C-alpha cells in the first residue's frame, strides 16, 4: 500500500492549478467602481453557480450586475443561451459597461457552425449585443469583437458604438482591453515584436529586443509595455517601446514580472513581481514596491489615474489598495471556490459513492468553516499543504442528485452538483499488484459494508474471462474510503491479464494486472 500512496501523490502533483473566486477585475479611471466575474453567490440568495458579474462601489457594496439563470434549450450541439458571464469591462468614465457571455458548443459534422461567445454592452441606457469575444476601448467608444470564424480566418470586427457602424479589419484579435487604444487600434504580441493594427487596417510592426510574453498599450496609443519571462540565462524584465519613434527602454528586471498595466496618461506602469505590486516610471526611474503583505497577490487591476488598485490574494481575499501608501482594505474576506472534484485521484468526477473520499480543489478552501451535502453538515479535512480539502460521503445518503455547499466567514458561498451512488467501483491507480500468489487490489465505490467491514454478497472477480477466487473483499484496514480485494492467482497465470471486479455490467471496474510467470 505504501507504493500505492506514493503513486497517488505523484498523480496529485499533476492536478490543475486552482481558479480564483474573484476573476477578471475591472475598474474605471478613478477606481470608484469595481467589476468582477465569479460563479460564487451571495449567501441568502438563489443566485446560480454559473459565472456572473458583480459590481462594487463604496456606496452600494457588492451587488449583482448581470446574471443568466437558465442555459435555455439544450440539444447535442449545445445550449441556446450564452449563460456564463465573464471578462467585465468598464470605460474610464464609468458610463459604458460590457462583458463576454459564453456557452459550450459542439463543433463537428453533425452540428452547424455556432458562435460560443457574445459581447454584451450597456451604454446610455441601451444594450448592444455583438457576436464574439469582446474588448472595449478605454473610452468606451469602440467595441472590438472576435468570432470563431474571424479568429480562424484572421480578421476582427470594430464597432463604433456612437454610430453603430461596424467594419471588418484584417488580423485576428482575441485579446484583452489592455491591448486596445481609445481609437480602436489593437495590439497583437508576437514572439519578437508587437503589431499595431488601426481601424483602417493599417498595420505597424515594432520589433522588440527581448521575447514578448505579455504586452499592453496606453489609451492614447503612444507607449507599448511588454514583459519577458524569467529565462535559463536571463532575468524576467519589463520593457517599453515608444510607438512614434520605435525606440525601446528596458525599465526593470526581476524574478517573475506579470500583470503589466499602464496609467491613462502613459506615465506610470504597475506590475507584479514575486507576487507583490510595484510601480515604475515610463522611463525606468522610481521603481517602488507598493505592497508588502504576507499573502501573495495572484491578480490585480489598477485604476486609470494610478491611485487605486484592487487585488485578489492567494487566500482568496479581495482587497482595495491605496497605491500611494500601500495601505489595503479588505472588501471581501477569504471566499472558497471549488474548481475540481476527485475521488482522491484523477480523473475528475461528479459521482459521490457512499463511504468514499472526495477531494475538493480550488481556492480559499483552507478557510472554509462549513460544508453541507444534501443539506447535511459534513466534516471537512483540510490538506496540511492547503492544496485541497477532503470529506467522506456519509454511508446513509440516498442515491440521486445532491448539492454540496461550501462557505466561510465571507458573504459569499459556492457549490457543486454531485450524483450520490451506492456503487461505483473503481480501481485505485497503481493500486493493483500480485505477490506470493495473491493479487491485492485497492478500490473505491464498493458500497455499504456489514459489521465486519465486508461488502455486499455477489461480488466477484475475473481474470480475462475466467472466474477468480476472491479471498477477501472489504474495507482496507487503516485507509479510510478504500476497499481491499484479495484474489488468488491461478496456476500457470499469463504474463498479464484483464482484471474485472464487481457485481454486474453496471457495477464493475476493469484494469490490467501484471502476473508474471
């Protein structure tokens, strides 16, 4: 079993990075308005767990700004509604608000071409809907949209929201508003250059001295700032290119430059390094560390005037930061978000077999104080390294759909939908081995047990198509949530065989076991 646990540990190292409860932060020029996207919901509401848009101001606190409650009619090609809302954006004066709504669609010979993104813009009391991923110009006049056809055929659409006139422009664009100017010019980063494409289609290539990993442009379109990742023989760096002259200035170097943002006047650049916020003048002078908190900053947005920053920390807190003093104010306390569920090991699953262990991955989970499953409070067991939190599915839960809700001291909560089952047999990866004439297999999902820890009668195993003698099938001693199955190795076994264990076709699992000779 030691080898099995080691194998599971290696598998856990490959699990995806956690998402954040507060995503796609966006603010206006003076930082008085903040928007963010999130699938979390406010406690005491019936808000869905689809991604929604929230708005914060000092006067109102956090309020729901946009939500789609129903995916609509769904067929094999996908839902009819764009119901996942993300990428909120706001103009510098705060009067124009937009976001991208998405839906999952199938692209194959049985489904007609369908757009998965829709840009939605609120302006002067009216709502504008445009096909494709949306990026607003800082002044809110132009909407840049990229459909799946435009991306594949290398063009984007520029819509003048004042006149309603749209035009196609050569060059695919699926970037962020930080790469759009007030005049609707887009910035496209390439490995060794940046390309500026005007609304007219006129392009200009600005070569870079270093590799371009991320790039932004100021609202006036006069200065490009780009970052370069840490390399084997060179540090991470931040550089600026003057658009008019093409001249380049190395601003600063560091360990992990990220999230570059430039003020509306193009004079100051904010960026993160070693998970803290810094600022520097456009000429490379006056580098200053803005924050020095114990919690790493994982995402940040800075107001156009450079006076206010909003940040999300690794503990899933939302902060408002005075950039002059570095003083931070907590807007929302640590908030748990579940991004993946595993039965200890991959692949992801939504099936919760009774008695099994379920690991929840995400952000802010170590601060969770309550988890309810089917309305019943269930004990959480946080991982000591804060990678996940774990619970055991109660043995007496009825089969069927069940919602799990996780919460902390935050005014928000998050939830997942699980399917509770009595039986869902699975072999633990790497948990099957033959030794001394006996196959020892570790499994999950073998259902209720009797007072001696044995599983229900009728359980059987086969090696290839031959019935095999089951010596023991019950709870694995010392390992909560796992079962141990001992099977006698037949005389003259093959080098390897297919091992099938369970009760019937609907309740069985299959793996390969090496038997040797």
